[in-house]
């Protein structure tokens, strides 16, 4: 009997001691300072101890370290403004947007800006051409006078009603056609700085078979880089009247453009034609040889400038699939 009581007492003591030791052991194994590290404060599925990126945006896809997965999106640098009927002056509310545009040009000194003026189909084609040119000039002069952008970096083109943004006839649609569009263009990374030059004889603007052959390198580059813009600039020597030279230089540029469009299916929307007359000579017009050098068309390839933006990828779940299907059905 006494032995049984002794055994029970020993078991009770052992149990009490075991529980006490376990309690002390548990407290020492998980101290209060460590408990916070075992939590997931931003609820991204990675505990704080392993989370290298705390405060991850809720619902974003993450890697094993708790950092949000991102994707790089590229956006074209582009400016657009609309006008009321017969108007061409820029609204002062556009000043901040133009300031950003000018700052981008200053940050990238090798860039050019191409400004296109457009109209709706109301009025005569000639009137609309002049109006579209005024719209392009208004933006160009704003960049020159307000932000001190060099005129040689600005390309101004008036397309009149030739390139509508929308072909419907509603009043809201025609307002979208009354616009000015500006794009910042950059030379390709492998650009040598020297354009392709096609020489012309005196008063000639039609291109010969030999001149077509000299355009083959341009065609090959366009096939490799189909999203490039082609800047085609016509020039003359100083002989002849100003208006004659301006018209002749434009004809030279347009003949090269037509050849590229018809023979090699280059889109007209990728081609920019300019006529500078005798205003941008390569050399002085003091000898017959120098005048021959100045009678030319210069062709350059340009790329539309893009800016990058890091976008956080959403976490892909079954709910994401449902949202995608709903958006596709609504479209």
C-alpha cells in the first residue's frame, strides 16, 4: 500500500516537473521579439523574416522573397491638341504639357520633333492646308519662343484634310480631326550621323534608275525596321528664285517618297517629306562643283522616342480569369 502511494507521488511530481520544463522551454524558444518576424504584415504570403520587400501592394504577384513582380511597358512620346473650327492658336491650359515636351527635347539633344497640323473636311482643300500649317506653326513657335528649342530641331508639316483621324461625319468626330500632333523622333542607336544622299541634275526632280539603285540600302533597313520613320528632305543650289527652289526641292523629296511607297509598299504615314530649297546648303554655292553637291535629297531613318514605365503585375488567380472573361465579353 505504501509502495503504491509512493509510486503515485513520484508520477505526479514527474508530471508537474515535465509541464514546468515544457512551459519554460516554449517561452525561450519563441521570445516575444521573434513572434513579429513570424507574421505576414503585408499579407503577401511571405513571413516578415524572409520578406525583403515589406509593404508590397495588395494583390500583386510576388517572388520567393516577397517582392512584387514587375513588367516594363513602353509608351511613345506624343503630344496632341484639338482646335475649334478655323482656330489655330494654342490654349494656355496646354502650357504644362508643352513644358514637359520641351524638357524631354532638352534632355535628348539628338532628338527632333515632328509637328503635324490637321483639319476637318469643311472648307476648300487649299484653305485647310494653310490652316493646318498655321496650327503646326503655332506649336513650333511656342516651343521656340517659350522654351528656346532650336528651330532646326523642329519639323513642321501641314496636311490639311488629307489624314483624318476619324472618317465619320458627326460634329464630335470632326473636332477630333481638327488637331495638331507632335512626335519626338530619335536616330537609331547605330546611326552614323550621315544621311543617304541622292544627287540631282540642274532643275531635275524625277529619279533615274541609278538613283533608285542608290536607295536600296534604305529599303533594306526599312524591311529590318518596319516601324521606322523616313525623313526625306529635298535641297537645291542657289540658282533660281526662292519660290522655284522651294517647289523644286519639295518635288524631289516627293518623287523619292512615291518610289518607296509604290515600289516597296512603304506606308505614307511612315514618310515625312520636306523641301528646304537653297536654305540648307552642304557647301557654299561658289563653284559649279559645289552647286552640284547642294542639289540633292537626303534620307534619314528615325525612331519614335519611347519612355519606359515599371508596372506591377497582378496576382494570377481564378478570379483574374473571371475578370478577363468578363472584360472580353464586354468588348
